[in-house]
């Protein structure tokens, strides 16, 4: 039996998390391919490339890292600076209209830093021209290679100038990224991408708001503004323009937005998921009710702006985890905040097995070998 969440009695923390798990395709996956997952969510944060691949894989049963990587190699998905000025995976079809909507605000927010780095519009025009020429004809160039070319053309790119020059060329729609070479980003020309969706400004606001609420609800205006990086007035306008697709309910003075129609679902028994760092389920909201209320436990998840890989139990963060990859085996080391129940341990084993399948490796779940809250680490060998 389901309960209508659009009532004060129905809008409980448990119902909110249950709906978000389903809407984000974590407990109810309905997307047929990597591009559909990313398009459904709008975009997926991707400064940690491997983690971004798992964010997609988590929502796409039967998928593999290699298969999702192929969607990047085939340019169905691209990586660039978007929401909040951070790196995201986005579909090639959505890249241009999202840049047109979001890039001006990011550029305006960077003005002070541009001045500190002596980067003016004349410098950006010169660097953009050099970068455009460098990637013509299908060239793929690493960050190191592009920086060297800028220097050869008399455009200093040392220190923090390099990331801002490359980001600006990306925001201006000249370049975007594919799969990195190790930790070195690789860039290519956006002109090589097929034509995608096109929206005017108001329609783009409405489309972004519609997708956000469809995939992240229940959510508030401030959640949408924080996720998108839009000013609150713009975010409000987007939600207003998307009104025919949305339901809203004010509970205890707070207005919640949901898609039409919206029904709560009964939670599966003992659901445990292994989320990568920077996953949308945590970062997609201003008020992160999935995190523990205890500030000490919160600090174990959020360290200096970095979000650790987390163990999710019935929609709530129940600990952190780290992986150790060696000799074709991935070892999962959980660090729960409190002892897991037998059912949770069984569910964790299932989640770890799924992660091993995703990587194409055998998997071993170990007992926690260090106190919960130690920073996650990853060893490759």
C-alpha cells in the first residue's frame, strides 16, 4: 500500500528519502543506457572520473565501467564545467543549451579571480583562438599539451592561469573533455559533436527545473538553486515555468516540489548501496537529510569540501567505504558508523558484488581495519 506524499502526514523524512532513492533511479532503475541516466539526472558531478562512472553504473543494472566509458569515448557523454562551475558528465545533446544557460553566471562569478590572475577578455579571446585552432580536425590534446601550445603562442599559462584558461574555453563552447589519461584531462573540439537540443532562456530554465524535480524530488526552491548554481530568482522562474509538470505542497512552512503524478513507494527490505564520492544523492540538495545529524559523523563524510564514498542503508548514510584494487581483485573496506545488522551485512555483500561486476573484478569484503571516519583512500596495483 502506498501513501500520498502530498499531505503533511505523508511528507516524513522516511518518505522523502524513499522518493529520492526511486527518483534518482537507485532503487527503481528505468533508464536503458548511460546517456539516459545522465539526461534523467540533468548532469552528474565528475571531477572524480571513476566515481562518476560508478554514479551512472549504480543506476544502470548490468552495466560495466568499460561500457559507460565507451559512451564517453563515443561522445554520447562528455565532461565539462557546468553546474556550480564544477566538472560534470552531460549528454552531448544537452551540452550546448546547458552552457548557454549556465556559463554566463559562472563567468560572472569568476570575475574577481580573473582580475587576480591578470586574465582579461582580450587574453581570453587570444587563448580561445589558439585552443580552437589546436583542436581542429579532430585533435585530442591533453591538458599538458594545450598548456604547452598556449605558452608557445605567448600566453602565460603557469599556476592557476591554466585551469581558468581551459575552463573559459569550455564555458565558451570551444572544447570539452573525454576520458582522462590517468589524471591528465583530454580535450577535443565541441564542434565535432552532433547538434543537440535547443531552448530559449525561459524554456531552458523550465527544462532544467523539470528534470531536477523529476529526478531529485521531493526538493525545495533552495535545493534547486544550490544544485544548479542559478540565482534564487532565476531558479524560482524556472520552477514557475515548469509548473504544469510539477506538484507542490507546503508543509510546516516549507514548500516541496514533486513531479506530476507522485506517489510514495514502500521501501525494499534492508537496502544497502555503495555510493561513490560526490554522488548526486548527497550533493543534489542544499539540506542533505540523508546525512547523519551528528556533526562529528557529518565531518567523517564531508572533509574540506570533499565527499567520501558512502554506505547508504535505507536511504541514510550509515558509514563510509574505501576500495583497494590489486591483482584483479577489488577489496571493499567498510567503515560503518555503528555495527551493521545481519540483514545489512548481507545487503552490503550484494552491493559489493555488484560493484565488482561493474569493474569486471572479483570482490572481497573485509572487516573495517581502521576507525570509522578515517579519510578514504584508493590504491591501484
